[in-house]
């Protein structure tokens, strides 16, 4: 018989499902008929930024902690205590503090978070090269073919990894194990924090059926509302629909909805997308200080970066502006948007807002970047009647024209510099 039971405390495994571990008597047992067969996982660090700060400042352990900017900024991460008050990522800071006035607000320390992320995913990389990070705190992992090399099935390897992270790094992670990427991510969210959940192939479709359509990757608030208006409130409603009708209504997205509603996802883990950011920048022949000149340099960078993002199938909520002063000091500013974007228009609007407070002194370089990029198919962006989706439709058409007739086939009015 295959392994069906695993103790998350002592890592005992057995072929018969158990309520308590026969070796250490722990109740933290994982029981599933497919436990020893599944190899696709999703690992998500629990409230990562806030957890790092709480680890380093034990006096904050039971307090609501928010990682983010000033009153005009947004929430990067909220700990689980703060989430009980309704505080969430990307929420404006003034709303977060209104919901939880006693919260401790900490400015993000990205160098520290990057260090801890490298420790965690460095350990993951020792298990398999098939690791695709989505951000500093989450990744898909394909452990197929690693059983002999690492001494146990994927579930056992992941439980050991989870235990090591908790004991050596001082942080907790939640893990989902399933037959494919979509289900693995769903599983990792079932029992947070410090969870380890399994979704097998046999029960996947039944488990998804009663859940709202918004759990599907690519279904944001606007698209979710459209689906509900069309009579598709649950994943089961989509599964019962005729695929031709879904394609007629929603185009290529309709086919993807059909596949996901039947718990199918053929995407492999792609280490080539193991990337957390991308950017474009330019150095000026002469220094610029006025708004109009800087924005004129910013726009083509936004076009270049957005085009690459669409070509690579990624998007991001975190937009970064980079400036280099004449004394060579680098200034960076970032903003977290409510939804991921991949259009020049959205990048430019964000970059222009970040640039506005920095005007008045000369600069020799400007750059625009996207941090924590994600697979665009997994980004919860709305597909109907939003500024971003209208811009995406236009810019995708421009991509096609430029690919066919050359880069100068279509030129935005903003890109035409004054003589």
C-alpha cells in the first residue's frame, strides 16, 4: 500500500490512516488516500512581512501589526490579529487605522524580508530545481521524481521543510499539495496559518463545485460580478455549463474557466519565471528637473516595460519609480495598487503620481519597475469595463500592429516630443 498517513511533528509515515501518531501521539496527522502520490505544491509564508517583524520583536506577538507607509500609503501586509479587525493588503492606511486604531505600524524593511525569503527558498531549491516563485513569500514547487534523492514522498519532504522553517527561521508557512498548480494554491489557503492541506484528484471537482467563482485565478471583482449576473455564481455552475457557450460569452477566458471548473490545469512549474521584478530605465544626455520633460522620458519606458510584461505573461500590483540625482544618489519610490496591471497607461499613471513629490531638483536618470510580478493568469484582475482592461485591449492590439509593421507603426501622442 502507498503512504496514506503522515505526522507533521515527528514525520512518521504509515499505510493506514491514523487519528494520532503511533510514534509520538501527536494529533497533527495528515491523512489522505493520495498522500504518497501527489507531487505539486504551493508554499505560502504566513503574513510574511508582519511575521518577520513579530519574530524580531517578541513584544508585538499578540498585537495587531501593519506593515506599510504613512497615512497616505497603503497596507503591504497585516498580521492575523489585524486581519480580525478587517485590515487587508492594499487597503489605504487611513482606512486600516480607522478599522484598527491600536495597530502598530511598521515601515517595510525589504532588505530584511529578501534575506529571509532567500533562506526559505534556498532550502526549497535543495529539494528540486522546479521552483517557480510568485513573490518574496510564495512559490509553486514540483517534487516529481525526487523521492529517492530526498528520502521520502513529496508530502514527507514538505512536512520536513515546514518543520525546518519553523524551527530554524522562526517563521510559519502554509502548504497545499495537489495534482496541479491551481489546486495546490487553493489547498494552501484552506488552513492558514501553519497549515498543510491536501486536495486529491478524486475529490477535487466536488470540493470546488459549491465555492464562489471568485476563487478561480483571473476572476477579479468585476468579472466575478459579471459571471454572477450571467447565472454562474459557483464553480459548479461553470462546470455544468456548455463549453461552447462559455467560449461564446467570454472568448479564451471561457475555455480556461471550463478547464478550471473541472479541476484541470496543465501549466507546469516554470523556473524561468522565477523572477520577482522587471524594470526599464534611461540615462539623460542632459539633466532634467521639470515635470513635462521627466514625464516625456517616463512614457516610453512604461511602454517598453508593459510590452515585455504582456509578452512574458506577467503583471504586478507593486510599481517602483527610480530616479538618480546629479550627485548620483538614487531615489526610489513604490506604490501598491489594488489590482495587478500590465499596461503602459497604468504604469505611467502610477509613476507620475510617485514622481510628483520629487519634482524641483535635477535628475540624470529615470526608471520604472514592477516588483513581485505574478503570472497574469493568476492575477485577480477584472475582465469587464475597467480602465485597465480597456487599456489592455488597446495596447494588445498595438502590440500586434507593431509586430507586423514595425515599432513605429503606431505611436502614442504622448510619445511625440515637442521640438
